[in-house]
C-alpha cells in the first residue's frame, strides 16, 4: 500500500561490520535493584558476510558475556539510550535489550531495541514503597483534619 502523510518509516543503511563475518552485540541492560545484576551481553556472529541468522546453528554462534569490561562502547551506548528513553517516556525500565554493531570504520552503531520491560511499583525498593505509603497516610490524616501526633 502507498503510505499517507501520517505514516512514518525509517530505512537503515547497511553497516558492514568490522572483520570478515557478520555479527552483532546484543546488550541486555538490567536495573540492578530489581534484578541483582547490571546486565550482560551476547555476541551473535555468522560465517555469512551479510546475514546473522541465529536460527541456523551450522553457521551461527552465540556467546554470552557477563563481564562488565566486555563491549564497553556498546555498554555505554545502551546506558545512555536507557537514560534518554526513560526521560522521554517518563517511566523506568527494569530490562532493556538493544543491538549494536561495530562498523569496519571502528564506529559503533545502534541497530534496534529488541525488547524491554518497564518497572512498576512492585519492583520499587522496599524503603521507597514505605516512604510513599507513609506520605500518603500523613496526607490522608491532614485532609481529615487529624493531628499526626494523635494516638
């Protein structure tokens, strides 16, 4: 179909990855208070020069890395992306997954957001929930004309 003026589209230019094989780094950012970890990364590579097909186990390999020192450029990029996205949508993420590639020119490029999970009140730290509950109770007492020191 022919797109109308309100339709939006983005066509991404092919980025030739550094090296002789196609590969991406999938960064899994996690909110440490909710998950107990800062996240991890996967490197997905393929013997094909142009396509990374994770369903073809004959040509593709996937390697997981939990080291905070692995893929520092991609890790810094996903941290910045999460920060900007949280500001724009006004919500916090629990998990955010994005793909990156290092081009043959040595520059890192963001490819796509693969997945995300938003935080909700259940995932907030206990101290934060208690403070919020206490302030709601105090406000309710003030609205009812009660003294917060009454028993």
